[in-house]
C-alpha cells in the first residue's frame, strides 16, 4: 500500500466519504428521485451495452473491418431512431457528442464561431441550463458578441411578445429550452420560434431539449427549430452521450479540434457501448409514450398535492397542470436548508437534490429560482423530485410520509417559528 501523500490529501478524501457512508447506514426503503442529476440505468439498457465492450462492435466505427462495422451499425441504428423521433430529414443531421453539455457548447460556440461578422447579438432565456449560458458568455468575451437574457415570468415562461422586442437585425442566435430542467416549465416553443424568425428571418433557433425528450413531442419541422440538444442519461440511458440535431444548411465551426471520426463536428471516437445503451433507452422510453406520460403525471400530482397537504409553509416552484412536464415536482420548504433536507431524506432512503440540481455542490441559490422571483431563502429551501415510469405509487406514498418527518425535524432544530411570515 503506498503511503498517503499529505500534500495532495491522497486517501484522506475517500476515507472521509467512506466514513460518511458508514454512519449513513442502510435505510428501510430506497426511492431515487434525483433523476435530474443522473440515475439508475435499467437492466435491459445495461444488457444492451455489454456486448459492445468485448463481444461485438468494440472497434472504432470509422475503421473498415468487422468490429468497426458492427460499431457503425449500432451508431447508425441510434441515429435513425433519433432522426425519426425528431422528424429530421437525414441521419447526417444528428451529431453525437459525449454529453448534453458538449452538445450545447457545440450548438452555441459552433454557431457563434461560424456566424462572426453577421451580427453581434445572442439571446438566451434567463432560465437556460448553464451549459448554454456559459458558452454564450464565453463567446461574448472571446468574439465580441452581446448576450441578452430574456426574463421569464413567475412560472418560468418566456413571453413571445417580450421576445419579439429583443430580436433585431443584429441577432444571430436565439437559444431557449423546450422544458426547464428545475421547475418543469414547458415553453411555448413554436410561438417563440415564430416571433424570433418573423422579427429576423436570418436568426438560427437552438433549443436545449435534454429535459423534453421522452416527455413532449419534439418534431423539428413542427417546431421550426434549427438545432436541438439531447442527452442520454435524461431518458434512463447511461451517462456519456449527447446528441445535437443541426438542420441541413446550418453551418457550425467545430469549437474543439482533433481527429474527426464519423461525426463531422465533434472530434474523438464515439462512445459506442454507451450509444448502444442510449438506443435501448430510446426504444423503452417511446414504447408506450402516452401511457407513460399520463402515469407519471399522476404520480407527480399525487406527490405535489400530498406534500402541500402535509407540510405547512410549502410552495411549488414552476407551473401546475398541463404546462408542467410530467416528471417534475419542485417545492420549497420554507425555513429549511435544502442541503440539510437532502441529507435528512437520504437517511430515510429518499434521494433528491436541492436548489439547483446541477450546481448543488456549489452552495449558490439556483439562477432559475431567482429568475422566477424566489428569494434566496426560498431558493435554498427547494427540493427537486424527478419521477419516471419505474416509480410506483407506494414509492410516492413513502416520500409523502418521509418529507414531513424530515422537514419537522429540521424545523424543530431551527427557530423557524420566530422567523418572519412567509409570503402569501
Ligand atoms: C436542460 C439540460 N441541458 C443540458 C444538460 C447537460 O447534460 P449532460 O448532463 O449530459 O451534460 C442538463 C443536465 O442536467 C440539463 O438538465
């Protein structure tokens, strides 16, 4: 066993985590609802991936031998499913990346590199995922673009009339997501595209649909969008593959460089076993789409109303009903620290995330919750629950029992009753 290196703290960090896991123990039941950040990959999906590690298709899909062709076969099968799902014209319009983050970077940076000299304005919504906002800001610094963030209303919607006021002759790119990842708002995408393109027909419209795939129809012709981001692990596939739809005729300049393989715009060999898992996840998620959406919506409403009934001083973040995506429930439990609540719930076997799911290792309040007008303390007390077809009504009942206990315990430890009244 090599000696610990005190300078870099080697072995110390893992030991601390090990200690944490030991004190955590085994809860009586487990319900995993942190699907925003990642989650369990169903056995059928794992099974579909396994042969591609060492039985078939473990070659490079661009190389001309059997193991390469087997890889190429599953790669094209997955692209064909995506092409069909999106109503795209050709498989060549779908590009693999290694994550949704990379697909968003490719869309935003790739287009802004290519569009230099054609205008200087980029419009994003104030509630975009940071993998859209940060590359847009980076392009502003690097290439002199101006980034304009369109505000949203208290439920997270971008008003098409407001967007119209922002789009002008200088605008080259508009990026507005299909569904918000934290508060589940389903944007009126076609209306937004229409106003943007009628204000400036040269505008390219990108939508980050990582949280929309598998939950709402996403036909690129119906929506009239030019670029669409997708991510495998958002639909029960494995982490490590994303895809970008780029309408034929929209030119991007690859923002990262290296040997191009089958992908025209994103260098690096495709992650074939992971792509095989993405394919299987797509097949499963679309098998009985209408049933799934209505089943999960039922679980979502049971969860939201169960918690509102059982936990006083609780508010829902985002819209209710049809304008909220089926799998999302986000509530703020006032006078409770969301981080403390995730730990308390973990002890009961309920796994969720707080504040801003993708940034909860950074204790900043979520920019999405601030954008819809939540105060810092309301944002910090928020918990995001994400459901799937794999959850059962008993799971939701267990969560409805566990959350009030956890919230009461934390509130008893704090002086919440002496805190100022919550907003009406
Ligand atoms: C809306 C949205 N876009 C993009 C991403 C990034 O996808 P990935 O985790 O595959 O990088 C996420 C991830 O949580 C997301 O929620």
